[in-house]
C-alpha cells in the first residue's frame, strides 16, 4: 500500500535564507511561479499565413516572504540596506514544504536572490493584530525537488 499519496498542506514550511544554515520562521511565502514566453515564428516561404510557436525565455516571478516583526531581529532591513551603487548581497534561498514528520517533502531552491522591496507592515491603533513585515525578492531561477 502506498503511503504519503495525498496532497500536502501549505501551512507547514520553513525557509533557509542565509549561508549559515539559519532557518527563519515565516507566516507566508507567495509568488513561487515561473512562466515561459512563447516565440512566434513564420518562414517566408510558408504557404499558410500563420505562425508557429516555440518556447522562449523563462520568467520567474518575485517571491514575497512575510513574518511577524520581532524587536531583536532586523535581518530583513539590514539585507535591504546592503543595496548600494549596483551592489547587493545575493543569497540562495531554500523553501522547504514539510511533511508530518517535519522532513522536506518539496523544496524550492532560489538562485542568487536579492531584496527589491521592504515593507514594515501596517500600524493601526484600533487593531490588535501582529505587525507583519515583508521582503520582496528578485532572483535568477529556481528548481523544485520532490521527496
């Protein structure tokens, strides 16, 4: 009988976002997607007045990481402040979707990520919610590993 043959839940994950194997807890990860831009081509001698399509360049959407603001951790903002005069600290980011045994079931590995936007979250005197800060990352590519 096959085990673990069911859809995974999206609430059990962790993110490795630095070279020192530091796993950071996040409340949300969004934007993990890739698309391919089709290229249309038509030969001049083609008797049909249509084009044929072939796959072009891949485009990776930006990823947004959100977490509750912690008074003793300024990591997001410090990383964003590393941007200066066309230089930035690039990092390989790894996102692990975990199974019930807390082991990686699906892994997304982002290559050469860097922050392009920092958001401190909203402050509202009549709301008792946790302040969520976020960082938006651009990156070159990602790979997906299952199992």
